[in-house]
C-alpha cells in the first residue's frame, strides 16, 4: 500500500477519498488475511499443529477454505471483472495473482475456475509480470 501511495502515477491504487479506495482496501486485506492464510495452512500445515498425525486434516480444512475463497472471487470476477475493482487493474490484482500462482500445486487451484484462470492468464501476459517471473526463476 505504501509503495503504491508513493507512486500514484502507477494508477494501481484508487486515490485517497475515492469511493473505490474502500473496495481496494477490502480486497487487499481479505486476500492477505483470508485467502493467503488458507494458502499458507495448505502449504505449511506443520506450522499449525504439532505432530505428523493430523497434518492431512489441516490441509483438508485449508483446502475447503481455499475452495470457498476461490468461489467468492470467481463470482466477483464473473459479475464485475475482469479485475477485482471491475475495469481497473489494482495492486490487489497483483496480490491475487501471487496466490493464484502458488495454488498450482494445491488441491484447490485458482486455475480451475473460469474467471480466476482468465485473471491469472491476463496477469501472466503482462510484460512486468513476465519480467518478474523470469527474474525469480518462475518461468
């Protein structure tokens, strides 16, 4: 948030005072506190429970939450996409992309939802994202 606020010329965050700013915050916080948290539980169940015997239960519950989250985002993108703020790309879309990319190895993958996959592919086709993915060795 801070970086985008320091660079309003990027257009990746609605202006302070703009009604879309609240929706932008809503998505940023929901993606980081709900979607990413479920993703972390799926990827790292050992951080949430002691012992090996219940790791699969943690992953199974995380998968249920991920599926629910993907459903929410899919409906949003289907009704008012292609971006989280409708017709305006924002920093929240980059955060969603990151988790969607991670989800390729999850049981519940963003790419299995039509509009989420379209969002993922649109982000993946951005020159800046391709450059970052190359630099990080992700392509």
